[in-house]
C-alpha cells in the first residue's frame, strides 16, 4: 500500500517536469501528526528518489517541537493554522515560481484552503491523501485522539449542537463537521469548511470568486 501511494503521488506531482525545472513541494501533515511523523516518511521517500527536490513541510508552531506541532494540529483553530501557514509560505522565496502540493488527511483540506486563499505562486499539481474535503460526520477512532470520556461527551454534544460557536472552537476537526441533516445550519455557522467549500451564506461574493480564481491558476 505504501509503495502504491508513493507511485501515485510521485507520478502525479512530478509529471511533465524537466529536471532543470523541478518545482518545490509543499507538504502539510495530518491530524495528530507532525513533519517528522507519517508525513516525514513520505518526504524521505520522495527526496530519496527525486534528487534536489526542495520540500517545505508546513509547521504551525514556533517551538520546533514535534509534540507541540502534533498537539496544535488537533487543538488550534483551523483558521489560525491557515493564517500561520500563509505567513510561512509567503516568506519562502523558493516557492515564488510555482510549486506542487501534497496534503495528508486534515492537511489536505487545509492545504486546499491555502491554495484558495493565499497561494505563494501558481500551483502545478495538488494531491491529497485521505482528506475530508466534504467534512466529517461521526467520530470514527475517536479514542485514538481523545480520552474516552471526552469522546462520549463529544458524541452527546456534537450531534445536536455542532454549529454553536463555543462547540466549533473546541478542536480543529469540529470546524469541518458537516451534518447532512442540518445543511442550513452548516452553511450559516460552519466556521471553516463551508467557507472554503464555497457554501457559506453571505451577501459579499468577492471571497468566493477569489478562491475560485486562485484554485484555477
């Protein structure tokens, strides 16, 4: 499975690129992970087989600590994570002439939002692995991320109250909670996913057009 995933990613990201014009790669790791975790393994394989590939793995904390990064991916607001990533890629001069993008799990969703909102230049190829672009409904494998008591509490609270502001701010995955039985509430009150899926109810259409134009570059 890992080999198949690598072949798909490498072939897609690097297609039609001459060695002399090899574009840098932005990687955004998944939920409860960091750049030295699962994402780091993929980066190691890619850089082993693709000589001189420059990789910018997005970090949203300043400490440099993998444990801090892992925690922040869960507990930091998705919009805060996105803003910090926008700042980081805008400062990287190696990304000014085009780039490829690889997002893993939650990182794929956030990386898509980055491409829509603040791309440092034109994106050539964009690949995501197991990313919840339409959101999540339900809490599979909750106990792997949260304590059991919190999983029980989340289930009791999320289903009836998932779009209340105080609930939306608890953890990153709740900000892409998508209840198929409450579409109007999702469109009005989702603090992240509805915005970048262009489903947010609003009068001003400018952001929607900007996201579309950036994504089509």
